[in-house]
């Protein structure tokens, strides 16, 4: 496999295939998510879904095929998505009277239904979520990161006023921040997008940005306050307590299979994937060693150990593929990012021990009593989870610097993120991008109040605080 | 609501809307699955997914857009689906060189990937499952039963030989039978389809058939042995232990959102839905009664009770909508099929009791100590689940009869199922359908050996046992 330092992009492309996460689909930019990759998604999905439900949202399902006219009702929205649409023109053996769009996102069709379902202030807030596939035609596809079809959840909510809708917008951002940090071990930075980077039709767009190991940023989830734009376009109105007809304030927010790409690029190294235990399909792999009768005995012991680990709540797997050497199997599970490997050879059987190897860290090989493994491993996995978050945080902080001059800015964004004052002018953003490939990733929520001169053009700064700039996926 | 006895079809259409299960989508034959309907699906999905995983299958995800040429590779398959396809002809602002089909099912694209993934007998069996949306253009749509887009799981597996593939085919049928019976309380009949009713491209098709309360049959899940048809068309081959290149034997099997329609039509009555507790989004609804201060006190007590029920593993909900009368709320939850209602009025508060009402059964209202509710309710829900299965079984058996003459056959299929000998000729099946609207639903697996004369044409019987005939959804 190409080393990260040589060609990060080649490393990524080779790894997603070799680790059997994904395969190319036949239609342009589509991907097959293989069982190992899909399990990662399922585990992430379960964590996010639980939090979405716990905060009062209900799942529903809306049709994937949307009449073309729906998208035209909100001008900015259709403009934002037009070049990416896939269009069904024929069905049931005939040409359709009105073409149907394969949903690129569902604001329009959900807006249409919200208008039917909301009439009184008692119907608000309406808190919906959908798990679905969406299609956005992709000319420069990249597995997980930019694919023509991807999987996601999309939250769509309607509220009586701006304050309530903004609370919801920030709640969704908080959920994403928490899932990224606590489950994927990615220390994302939550913040607001500058106007030039807003979602099509949104009044405010918030994002969580993670730093990948090549210093680039990845937008790992977004949350949008739509104001009354969609409510006006789709006639989502309610009668207030005083009997007045008012437009709703809506939000939408999404997290996608892109998160798997973020996990790979935040933690992976030249040996392959490194998976946070909370997302790892297998948290522990037990590898029995030996030949013939010996292998049968160590395999039986490995299965017994795996059963005891499972009973302790650990996702354990036994790799007893007799046709493959132990070394090959060790490398395979390192490539596939399993947090802990347990090696079980004939001598371990005699001494009642097992050799424990972490996927990362300085501890090296360690022999522990096999009987204690189910007690020891859960804590070890928690430690490993925390270790990955600490390591990623240190990496992010080590590659982020304040930039108060253009020279420093250029140097910093070559390998990481620059925290800089900016004038807020879209044209100035464009200039910066043309010169450095860096874009404003977000205005961090927790940034300290500060004003001054734009790092690029010298005009007075906007936003009242610094903006984070970086090259991005 | 129209009574079942007057117009079953009108009853169904009104109920799915009034119970807020579903709404019509804008594109022909599409449906919006509302939160209450989607929760039913999620609960069914969780039960089925667990069983699919426990039997060694892995979930994956395959692209929804399939090149048209893929479908043409298996002749029977393309013929079976051609009139139902939705076709993407334009994407990314251009006309596509090759149109893309929105998957009507995924045998072809999964076959293409299996060919890449299988090389040795060690790669077999390959046991995959996918949860996905599919599109089949529907000219006579019916919510949940026949919709242009629906949700399902599709299992796809590859095996070394017929025996192993047939074991898998029957295993999937067993899973479906179990989920229908134990979770949905539908006493389905598992059996084989006659050749005329086989899936496009299959060698053998198995089905589970449930009887709805109008005496019609509903196919609630199917499992197909494909022989080597798809393996030959997609080049899915493996090297055997002796070094020979052999085609795989494949299977596919699916269960869909149609199951929700089956639940509605198996258990519902003139008051509305009747939900089996294992699928009910709310197993218990607590309705506080009173006005003003009283309602505040009973509502607080209702919430406390609901919390204690939740702690006991019961899905409980409090309906404290002050603007609606108790009677309206009682009817609403009867309409929505909640198994048990608990009424909590000011006098109940004083006496420390709660009034318990089952959705069905002869017990009437019953007052129980509020403190005992969390102990009593779980068992009551189990009883209710079993009661529904017994009731549906009695209904099915009461509407199924042996038919050894044509006159009896005609009479029986007018209101239920006929168990009859048949010659097996497709032309004779067509005649029967033209005269009675009944079709062969399946050849039940547990049918006793029997031969004789066809109930319709008098030719010698086929299959060595009786066939179940009925009108069907
Ligand atoms: Zn500037
Ligand atoms: Zn006949």
C-alpha cells in the first residue's frame, strides 16, 4: 500500500478496497458498501438514531421520486442542485408527463407534506427524521467522500418561530458533535458557515469540521436554519394561539456515509485502518496459531475465549483460516483496523495465557492470563477509544495556528488550518481559494471575540471573531 | 369509517389514512410512511434483522442505479420486470449514454459483484442481505400492498451446490414464517409456488401466505432458489476442492412494507387497527381524565405510571391532550390499534386504581391497583399477542376447506381458501382464475401425500398433494 506521506489520496483509495469496505459500482460514481463497511455504518447509525429519538424526533419515510416542479418552488434550492440531479423520464413503459427527480435531499417533498399535516400551533414543533439514500451526480467521485448515491439521515423540522427553530438547529449540531467525538473519536470543530458556503435555500448553515491526517478538513455533518423560505414556498402555515395564520420556521440537518471516510482518514496509518472500538465491527480478533492437531486445539480455545468475550459485551471474532499463515492473518487484521488482537499458540495454551497486541500505541505485545481477558478487554477498549480521541485532538491542534499575516496564512494552510480574521467578502474568499486552495471551513462557535483587519485584503474583519480556513474534502 | 362487511377495500383505504400510517405521495403510486406506520416497520425490521444476522448473513448496500444491460443478461428476469421499470435517462445535466434502471430488485447488480468476490470454494457460502428501497411502476396502487416505491430486505446468497442453496432457501422461508407468526401474529401457510407463479428467473419459488379478514390471501414473503441461472448470466463461479471451475447456485428472498398491510387486514376491525403488542409503537396508552387542576393531577400520575411501565419494558404513551374529550381520545387510540388503554380519572387517583381496557376481547373494563400495573401489563400483552394469533388461526381455518368438486371449489373460494387437487397445467390455472378470480397460492409444505383428479379439468393431479387456492392481493 502506498504510504500516507507519499500520496495520501492513493493510500486512501487503496485502503478502502483492500480493507473490503467498498467496491466501485457500475454507474458513474456509485459504490457498493461491503459488509465490513456497512457494519461500520450500522453501528454509527444506531448511535445517532438513538440520540435522534431520545430528543423527541420520529422517523418516517418519504418517496424518493420527486416531481421536477417541486424543486423549482424554492429558487435558491433548485439553483444549488440543478447540475447534480438524476432524472427519471420513463416509467411503466412510457414517457412521463412530468419528469421525476431522484431525491438529492428531501426539503421539497417533506415541505409539501408538512403543509398538509400542520394547521394549528398544537401541531408544532413537528420533528421528523428519515434514513434514506440520495443521489447527486458526481463528476469527481471518491468512495464514501463524494459518491453519486450515498446513505444518510436527514432531519426536517417545523417550528412556530425563529427562536425555537434555532434551538433545534443547534441541538442537531450538538448531536453531531457528540457522535463524532464520543463514537468516532473525531474532535470536530462546530461552527457556522460563511454566507458563501451556505446550503441552497438556508438562512444559516452550521457544520462540524474534522481534520484528516493530511491536514485537510472534512465537513462531517451540517445543520441548517431555513427561516421561512421553504414554509413560504410550500405553504407550511399554522394558526397561532391568537388565531393568526403564520408561516413556520423550518430546519434540516444531515449526516452521511461520508463519516466513514472521516473515520478512515482521521485514524488510519500506513498499516491500514485504525477503528475506534465503538465503531469497530470486530473489537477483538482472536488468532489461533499452530498446525494440524495443534491448530484444532488452539482454535477450540480461541472460540471459547471469543464466546466469553461476547458474553462480556465485546464484539469478538475468531480467525482460524488454516490456509493462511499467522503473519498473514495478523497483517490482515491490522489492515482492517481491529483495535485489539489476541494471539493464541500451543505454548499459550499450556501456560493459560494469551498474547495481546493493540493496533496502536507503545505497549507492544503483552501476555495476560486467558482467564482475565473478559475482565481486562472492555477497559482496554475504552482506553483505546480515549487514546484515539486524544491523539486526533493533538494532531488537529498541532496543525492549527493563528495566522495574522498573509505569509503565515499561506504556510499554515499548506499543511493544516489557519485561524484568521476575514472581511467576509465572497470575492476575497474566492481569491484566497484560488491562491491557496483553502476555504473558510467555519466560524467556530467557541471563538473568542476579536476584530481587526482581513488576513488577505486588509479590510475590516467581519463576524466579530476568527474564521477557520483550510483545504477541504 | 366504512364497515369491513360493507366494503373491505374502502375500510382499508380509510383506515390507513385515519390511523396516520400513510399518506399519498405526489408521484404515481408512491406513499409517505408516516411516523406511526414507520415505527411499525422499524419494529418488524429489528426482529427480522436480528434473525438474519443470527443465521450468519451480513448486511451490505448495493447501488440503486443499475445499467439497463445488466437486466437483459437473464432473459426471464428482464421479461418479468420490463413493464414495471423506472428509467433514469438524464443525469448531471446530460443525457446518459446508457440508461440506468432504478432497482426493481438487485439480483443483477449483486450477481455482478458476487462474480468479483467469489473465486474459491472457501468463499462460499456468501450470505448477503440488504435493506433498501425498490421501485416497480404500479398502475393500480394500494398503500403498503402495491406501491411504486416500497421498502424491503433482500437476501442474496451464493452456494457451492443445489443442496446447500436449497437449505438456504428453506431457512429464509422459516425465518419469514416465524416472524409472521411470532411477531405479527399472522398464521401464514408456507409452501411452494406452482410453476406459473414463480419469480422471474427462479427455479423454485416459496412463499408464505396469510389470510386477510375478507378471506383473500396475501403473499407476505418469498424465497427463491435460482439454480445456476444468475450464476451463468453473471459468471459467478468458484474453484472446487478438486480444482474444477463450477457455477454457484444462488438464492434470493425478500420481505417488504407489504407486511404492514398484512397486519392491518389480519387483525383490524370496524373500530380500526388492532396491533399485535410486539409490533405496536405504543403497547399501552395512559389517558388522564379531568378538567383544569384535576387534569393536571391525573396527568402527572399518568406520566409517573408511564415511566414505571417503560422501566418494565413496556412501550407506554401518555395522551394528555386537554383540548380533546376523553371519549375522543379513547376512540382515537382504538382506531390506532393500541392493545391496552389505561384510564386515570380523579376517582382512580383517590382509590389508587386505574381502569384497564383491552383493544379486543370479552373482558370489558377492569379496575386494577395502579401499583400493580407494571407487574400485570407485560403478561397481559403476551396474552393479547397469543390471543390475536389464536383468533387469526381460527379465522383462517374456518375459511379454509377441502374442495373435491368444482361446485364446492367455487363456493369456498368466494369467501376463503380451497384445498384442492390440481393438474398443474398453466392453462387450467388460467381458466380457474378467469371463472373465480382464485389463483394457486401455494402447495403447502406440510400437505399430506395425495393424488387423484384435478378439481377443475379432471386430469390426473400433479405435485402429489393438494394445492391451496384463493383470491389474492
Ligand atoms: Zn478580505
Ligand atoms: Zn386441471
